[in-house]
């Protein structure tokens, strides 16, 4: 085994908090792809093209695959099937449609995400279309984490100048990514018949911030930005006194619908920092072999976060540890692994990371320990963040070797 130096033994929930480029929402810069001017009379504003475009599939074929997934999960939960005896096709199906998602319309699932640390306080709009039959088009639909609903502006014409306003508490986790699901994506017909946004102007605390150039596709379109939010998080009481801050999304240009001039946005949601942790009470063993609770340990960078949506791992030896799903653990014959490898890849040194499964052998300070169950927890917990160690990229939490979460910035 690799020689592990300067390991901390934590019974904590340890989280990430990278260094900031700014500490206040209204002083953050964005990271543009192009720089343009909206018109010759306005101040120059940054234009962003999507960092990625992930196409969405709500076809009858995809819905049939989700039905197969649900049947398979039911068989596994009732013991009719064994996790260790799944066919390659069944494993591929569960890999494609993760079990943490409720159905085809669920955007984030029950796993850990930026929303484990909070989310927006309120979503309002300049207007919205009146309800029709059982369908409503209220602003809350643009942040319900469900692909099937949508906000539709409610003024005559194509809605240019209409907007959504997201309000965040001062203590809210910081945002590093804005994800837009453009148009009314519940069906191909609804998408094409209604208008979609071509350019979306973003205001940070009512000041022009950036313009998002959206593609005309049924997709998640991600836009990377420098951290937005309050960066000084060491004094939690002071953080709680910070004022609310806002992001406004204004329609500038549209792709015209085939039948309607109503412009729709299915979802605007976020990803970011300050939510990747171990739980309060975790014990850490320092380099001098002294063991302390995480909140009392002398670590180079330690911060407090209120977190929900955690997961508890239970092991054959009786050890338990509570963490977020993207926290890296060292696994025998795998190397680093987590429940959410796609999320863990944002951390330095974990670009090539495997997935955790029940039955995996976790490396410990004394050898290995077999994972026997994974429980998803409800409610909020006080957690602490290890954002940096003086030496090394790992520590020992409750006897298990785990990685620190320093972002790739």
C-alpha cells in the first residue's frame, strides 16, 4: 500500500472550500468565452457560450427504459434479484438511469448536490401565463428541479424584457455554474410550438453581469462562472447576517415558436461550492496522533456548513461514516471512488475516479473493511469543511482513508 503521511483521523463531515477571487457577490468576475457589446450605446457586457450542452431524451424509447429500470430496482429491493448477479445489460441500465432519480423528469435525484446546502430563497417573475386546464406556468416551475414543468412569460408578443428573479440568502452556498433548460421540454411538440430564449441577460444584484447565448436544443446547457456569493465563511454567525443577493434573468432574444409567441424556460438551476462535507462529531487524528473532533482540530483551512441530503455508509466491522455522495474514498482494486464520480471529478487529483458499490473493500488505517449498506439521510446537519491540508491530499476519517476536496480552479 502507498505510504500515507500526515493523515488526519476524522469522525467528521469534511467539506470543500477553495480560495476565493472575491468575497462579495457584486464584485465577482465571470469567465467568458467571448466579449461583445450589446449595442454601441451600452457598456460592454460579457457574452458566454455554453461550457457544455447535454441533450435530453424524453422519447417513448427512453420512457420504456425507465420502466425497465424501475422493475429492476423493485426486484433488487425485494430480493428477487442479486446485485452481484446482474447481467452486463442490467448494470448498464442502472449506470445510465441512476437509482437516486425518481423518474425521467427528475433533474437532480436524491443524491447530494449544491442544493444539499440550501438553494434559492424565492423565485419571482415579471409576468407569467395564466393557467390552462391542469397546467400552470408560474415562476416557481423554473426552479422545481423537474423537466416536465415550465415558466412561460405572460405578456403579448415574445416576452422580450420579461425576467425571472432568483433571491438567495447571504449565507447561501456559492454558485460556479448556471444550468439552463431552454424552452418547454416536456415533449418535442411543446418545445417547437412555443418560443425559446436565444439570449438571456443576467443581472447580479440588479447590475448587468453577463449574457448567456443559448442553443436551440432540448438540453441542459451549462455556463461556468467565477464563484458568486459570500466567500468568507469562517465566521458562521457573521455570514448569517449578510444581506440577501439576487440573480435576474432577462429575455433579450428568442427562437420563435411554430404556433405560439409565448416564450418558455423549463428550468434554471445551479451548481457550486460549500456543500461537500463529512458530519459534525467526526473525530480526526492529527499528525501528533492526538484525536479531536473536527471542529476543534487545528487544520490549515476549516469551515462550517449547514448540510442536508447526506449518506451514511455502514461497514462489516461496525464502523459508520456520514458524508456527501461525491466524497472520495480509497477502495481496494479501484483506487479513489465515490457514489457520484461525475461530481468528484471537479476536485484536484480525482479526475479519474470510480463508483462505489455495496461489497467494495474500503482501505482503512489497519487494512480493509467491507461496505454492507448505504442509507440516504433526511434533515439538516452541522458539518465542517476541510478545504486544505498542509501536507498530502488525504486523511483518515473514522478509520477510513478519504480524500480532501480542493476544486480544480
